[in-house]
């Protein structure tokens, strides 16, 4: 399975004024400090540093009923939504926008999403031709063709499919196929026997029944279709590897010829699928989990054709329900947001449409955003911090006592060749072929999805474009791509919440941007997965066997550490599944701290708001993860996501840092104490 290492958003962007990147607050010096005002003095740092640092803010800002969490991420989204809303509304108000221009497409997309009267009037009829197409399927070839169509416009039935960099030949693009096709977040949901899982399965059956009723089935037919689909997806789930068992890129790399693929799965006509998605010639494919395709091949015959038709209809509607009438949307929201994540009510329509416009027309929005909102000198400041982190990383590698000189040389070479893409792309994608108008919201979404699918498959057979970005400048996120050996940090990651219109001090810049962004992403190049790729981005073991053994001994320690944490109820974090992100968090905060020690603020022991440099640094790291989450959302994340919940992304790494213990007087017997023998020390 082709994956990127995605780092959840940390920082809030506020529109800046003036010609420079950072302008001073008007009216004199700052009178309040976010690090101080967020502290809950009723909690001891040694008991729960996450709540000590953020608890007061949580008490004063409960989770809104329309959200699954509250904190920095929500503040981030609210800020970006407000900015993109302005772009969308001003574009929609234009009466003479040039056809095909960015603002015409943005305005028309937003307009159709906001037109609830038309959406409710059309209801499921928007998809009638597609449902009729599936109804008309006569054989398995028809199932294959319909599945390909849904992959293009709505979702990923049957399996995962993509075109991207070949893990072992990073200069070429390859076709990837991996396990998938499930409607619940993970295979565990079909088999776990705890009360939460049992409730979710029962409500999922009800949801299936309701969707089939919306499609037009009578109650009896809808109930039978729901029961049969549950059996089908349970069978598919049974053949899926556990999520933690899909993390090893070597085990997921099984390149075979197209002829072999067809021989493996004779019941699925891959020629029809590939041609339907726009691939006219395929020589090889990379299969993530061969046993999954073998089992799926059998299910195609053992389950009746009508079951597969119901399955395809559901996946079509599921993928597009958010963009349809209120009845269909609310049915999807009730299960996927309320049942799975505990969200009480939908977001306002404008917010939902703004977020979808930003997602569907990402770089169109991005071009306007850069011109109208992104602060000047963003690239320069991000590169300054990123280069400081790279320098201390090199120092740490040279001084490692467990790595041989041979491996150190290769590690330093990989580090030196990491590409840092920051701010925004120098070259924008050409979206002129994407057709957007005011006729239909769901059809606009489908056309945008088709454009992305066509763009992806067009890469096959072409050299890799290493200048391409997989995120937009207005996206609060960052990632490490092992095949490019690059980190990408969109421009809006530059400003720290609570320090608007002024430059935050280095303790915050180096904990939030330096450690939690650059340090985190660079460490992904050396975590348990990224370390298997060489400096050119090829899946290639560049370690000596002894160094590799020492490294994995250390990573097993972080697995054990996080296995101990109880996230919610009696549900423990999956240390194996989350180890890559946990390694990156630990490496990131350590590198951020080492870089911070080189600043004048640290060297001069500057006291700000009554806090010394070390206190500000560690409180800044807690600010970076100031996120309060609903129990349902935490449970869903633990079962289906490689990231630990926010609280443990703070306390986990800090419990391995002796500097943190010294700063806050953590002692034996405190909940935050870990004996030195079990503290994780990697980089």
C-alpha cells in the first residue's frame, strides 16, 4: 500500500497586516500570554502534564456539538474556513467571471453546494442514472466496470487502487492494489466483542437499511439487502490483515506482471477495470496483500450477483451522501459522525460547503489564498527553522553511541539530501480540464473526483515529477514522502495561536514549528518504516545488520511504552500500529529542543511571562497538541488510526526526556515518571 506519513495540523493562521511577515501588536507590549492563561493550577505537572498545560482552556471552551473535538485544530479550521468562505462568497457573487477561470469554478461549486432548495428537490434522483446502471448489471464483468466507475467518482469498493512512485524504483510510477472495500473504519469493527463494537455493528445494520430505503427499496428488501451486505463485508474483513500488520513496506511490496495478476484472480477481469479507469496498457502491478485478492476472487463467485449490486449501490451513495439532499446527508451523518465519533449535530451548511470546496478545488483555492492571505516571507522563515533542525539532527547522528560509522555516513547522506518544500508550489497543477458549473452540486463533486482520478492515472508510464505537492498552502498539515525523501510544510503552518500579529518567542517557534513539524517529519525518514528507504527514495536496506538489530530493539521499547497507555474506558493504545508516529514525535521534540538551545533566548535565559526558556519550550509543545476529543472519537482513532490521541502525543515523548523531568521537578512516584531504564532513547 502506497502511503505518505501525514502529520496532523498544529497551528492557527491569522491574517497578518503590514509588509513584513511579523508585525508588532499595536498598543504596547503583550499583557497576557497563552502559555500562562491555559494552565490549570489544580493539576500537578507530574500527574498529567497535558491537562496541567491545557486544562483551563478546555474548561472554558467545551467541545461544540457540531465537532468531534475542540482546541487548536478546531481553531485552525475555523480560521481557514472564514478565509476560504470570503474567497467562495466573493467568487459566487461575480456575474461576469470568465468561464474556466479559477473564480468561476470556485463560485459555481460553492453556489451549488449552498442551494439547499434545489438539492432537496432533486434528492436521490441526482444518482438515478448511476443506480439504474448498477441495476442493469448482468454478470461479473458488469460488476468490474461499475466498481471502476465508483473508484473514479465516489469511493473505493472492493480494494484500494492508486498510481504513484514505485517504492523500489522511485523515478518511475507504478500501479498499487491493496486490501480495502469496507464501509466501517477497520476490520476490527466487524469482529470485536466489546459493547462499543456491538452497538456500532447494530447501528450499522440500521444505517444500511435506511440507505437502501432511500435508494428506493421497500422495508423487507432493504432489510435483506442490509443483512446480506453485512455478511459480504464481514467476509471481506476476515481476509484483511490487521492494520498494524500492513505497516512494513517490504511485506506490502509484491510486484507481479499483469498476466500473473489476471491468473491469480480469474473471476475479476482486470483488463476491464484498468481500461475503465483510463489505463490502456499495464505491464506490472504492486500488490499489497496477495492473500486478500485471492480471497476476494472466491467471494466474487460465492456471493450472489444481487449482493454485489447492492454493495456497489451502497458504496456509490456512501461516497456522495454528504453532497446530496438533507435526508441522505443526515442519514450518513447520523452513523459516520454521531455513532462513530460522538458528534451531536451537523456543521452549518456554509462550513460544510467551504470545506468541500477547499478539498475539491484545492489548488484553485490555493492560488487565490496565496495571493490574498499568505504572509510574505513565509518560505524564508520556514526554511530558516527547517535548516536549524537539520543541523542539530546531523549533530545527533554523528554522536550516536549505538550506530556504526558505516551506517552513520549513509544516514547523514540521506539527511543532507532531504528536500524541504515549504510555503506553496512554484508550479501549480493545470485544472483547466475540470468542468464546474451551476447545474448540480453532487455532479460537480463527481467531476472533481474524476479529474483527480484522471490526473493520477495519467502519471503511469511517465517519469516522476519530484516538484509536485500533495497538499495545498492553506492545509494545516505536513508530510514526509519516503519515495521522494522530502518533507512538505504548507505555508499556513507559520503562525502560532495566541501570538497573532507578533512574532512568538523562539521557545514556541522551536517546539511547535521546529519540533512538532520539521523535526517530526524529518524523523519519519528514520522511523521504523522510513528508515527502509535510502537517500534516493528507494526501498533498500542501507543499515548494517548489527545497527538494524540495535535500532529495532529501541523501537520495541516505544511500542511497549504506548501499549501501556489507556486512551478511553479500558481501550489501550496500539503501540505497534502507532510506533512510526510515536517515534517521529519523540525525535521531533528532541531535535526542536536541541535547536532551541542554540538560540539567544535560551543562552541568555530570558524570562517571559514568568516562565524560563525550558518551561516555555515544553508548555509550547503541549500547546501544539491542545486538543480535547470526544470519547467516541478517541475510541475510533485507537482502532483505526496510526496516530496516538493528542494527549499521549504530549505525555509520551516528554516522559522520555530527562530535560522535562528536571524542568518540572518530576519525581519517582509521579504518574509522569518513567525509570531511566525504560525511557526510549533513539536519536
